[in-house]
C-alpha cells in the first residue's frame, strides 16, 4: 500500500509538505503541489479517509435524512430529483453522501444526535419531515449543522432551502380568478406540512386581492396522495356544486382530482378547471395536460448541499434560500361556463 512517505521520498520533499499539498493548503508552492499530485497518481496513492478523519475530526460525509418514505410517495419522483441535486453537488465538492431514514418508532429508541454520530456525518440535510416530528426540536438546538428542505426553521446551526410556496400558490389561484372563476376549492395536503400552510396562505392572498373572503369550507384534505385528491374532488362536487375550479397543493392530488371529477360524471376543464403544484413529469401526459406551478426540484437539492458545505467550511453565506416558482399553463384550465 502506497503511503505519503513513499510520495515524499519520490518527490524529494518532507512528509509534511506532501500532506499539506494533498489536503489543499495554500502555503505549498503550486509547482510542488502539481509534482506531488502527479507522483501520487502515478504510484496509485489512495488517501486513508478513516485516518484523515481522526486527525481533522471531519469525515467529509453528508447525511440525507428522509422521513416516512413509502412506495406511494415515490410516484411523483420529487424526492429522487432533489436527491440527484444533493448527490451531484456534494460529489463535485468531494463530499460523500449517506442516506438514512427514520420513523416515529425509531425516534423513540434513538435521538437525532445519536443517529448522526452513528452514521459518522459532519452535517445533515433533512427532507420530508413533518412539523410535529420530535426530531425538529433537536435539530434547532443541535450543534450538528443542518439544512432543511421545505421547512422554514431557524437556529445557530440550521439553514433551509425552499420554493416560494406562497407566491406559487398565489399565481395559480390568481390565474383562475383572472379567467373569471369565483368559486375555487382548495385540496391541500395535511396540516403538519410547512408547504401546506404556505400554499394555503397564497390561496387566501389571491382571493383577498380580488375582494373575496377566505372560506374554510372550501378547503379539503388530500394527504398529498393521488387517491386522497380523487376522494377530495368528489367531496367538493357533492358538497359545493357551485365550485368551478379546484387548486391542488400537489400534482399527484391534482391527477387524482381529475379522476374524481370524472367519477362524478363531469369534465375537466369544461365543468371544472384543475390546477396543480410541482410540475412532475406526469403532468404533461395527462389528458387534458395539467396546468401547474413549476418548482425547481433538482435545484432544491443542489443548493441544499452547497449551503450545508458552506456552513461546514465556515463560509459567510445566506442560510435561507428561497427559489422562485413558475406557472405552467396547459389544458386543464379554462374560463368558467357562463
């Protein structure tokens, strides 16, 4: 096994110089650094990461903590796109990524800090966690740097990356209102998702801007699932026959709502317009194609990894990143019937 002593002997320099050159210290002459790296590659040197971490107290490993991952939740592909962004940026910056998941049952047995220490991670990105999750309190007070995706929490070692959920929802509902819809139902996810609260706020703001009062009886729970959206749409039509449009807080629920409308022997968009949120791949292939709010899912992950690494490396950076959304107009929305 090739060691830094072998490289030092071949390069005619000290072991310290080799170590500092390979670890990126800027007090090594650039010509010497290049010579050392060339020799290291020729000899087939591979750094001992375990030994390095003992010295630096850093593993250069990020953790991605996913909560309540299920087979059903994979259908919208959002988590995968975010994961790709995290993986790409961490790899570009020479960090490893460890994926681990948790459940309420596991959390009773093991604290957040213990979980992170067992995995040997320097910092953590958390996605899919509920607002009532017991780990959230630990995250805010922990000395382990953490970046949350889609939860706006603040703390000395906490940052977040999110889409502009409120404005995205506002644009969606405003689009319906400008077309002449006045009775607009809202199929939301659930009360323990931060994005649910923010998207409902955008729905409320759009109504109020057009002189309409928020009506809680027009808000239905779809649990962010296709079946939930389908059942909610049927409840909307049965309870609120005056409704001409439905805004859904996710595309999966919107796809389900389209089927629910058909179940009630009505048509989209002729009888009821439907608009979603996320712009998942399936939305282009629905019939009719779904009008939706695009969020930059890959970029959420990419920026989360960048932010966490900046925090780990002590760089001055904005710990709160909000990405813009964009309304994508397709075929599932039209003016209401006169």
